[in-house]
């Protein structure tokens, strides 16, 4: 069974109100690395080049209010680092792990960590199934269905941990949330074509 609660958050400023000057500089450098490397390498669609900030960076940033006050974070199937790198920049106090089995993407993530001097972040360049660390919050954006993402996250989460799942606009809580999860929906004002964030807990 699950319970659904709706919450809202409006973005403030081009990069979100939660970022200090250092974080903004790192976000801008990361955005440039996405344009220069991730798009040519096929990690992000070429058609997204004019809207990388809105479609990918701001979309990632909207999870900042949902992160725990302290603890560890894990981005499942991190790809080009969305949302994992963005959230790690916004919350450098959290220990972060980016799980990405594909070599080229993992290598890109490692370059990003060095370039942005993200001391709180590490890349786990092996399959998700072999990751064993206990985590306070997992994130899943463009990873798979809500059910498969919850299955991947559930075994990693602390007893009070949660999965933050980026749902599409066709998401239906009654249909898509697995029975073993309790869910809250976090809706975002001001971003076009963004579905809700779904916060799943045991």
C-alpha cells in the first residue's frame, strides 16, 4: 500500500536559490563540460544542447529540498552525472557515490570530479548489483520504471532512507508505485514538461 502527498517548490533565479557562489561556478563549469563532451559523446541528445540548463540542470536541482540534513547519497545509473553531480555540487556536505557501469561515462564522471574539485564524490564504475554500501538517499533519473528503480534502491537504503525518482508527465501513483513502497509526490512550479519527483520509502 502507498500514501501520496503533494508538495510544491518554485525555482528562484537561473540556477536556484540554494546555491552559493562556489556552487554556481561549479554548475556553470559542469554545464560547459556537458556541452563540450557529453553531447558529442552521445550521453545527452544533441537536440538538448540549447536547453541543457533547464531540461537537465534545473531539473536535477529541484531535488535539493528533498535531500537529508546529513548522510550519504547515491545516484543510480548516473550517466553524464544528472542528477548526481548537480546535487553533489549543491550539497557538498553529503558523501556521494555515482554508480555508472559504462566505461566512457564513468571516465567522464571522473574527469568532472577532478575538474570541479568535488572532494565529496566518488565513482563506482561497476554494476549496480555489486554495490554494497548502505545509503541514506538514492536518486534515479532516466534509469527505468518506478518499480525497477525501487527494487534497485531498496536493498541499499538505510531503514529510514528514501529513493528520489524523476517521474514523467504520464506517471500515475495508483498504477506505478510498487506495493512495498510508500510514496510522496513533489511537484515543481516553473519548469516546462517536468513530471513530479516521487519520494519512495519503505
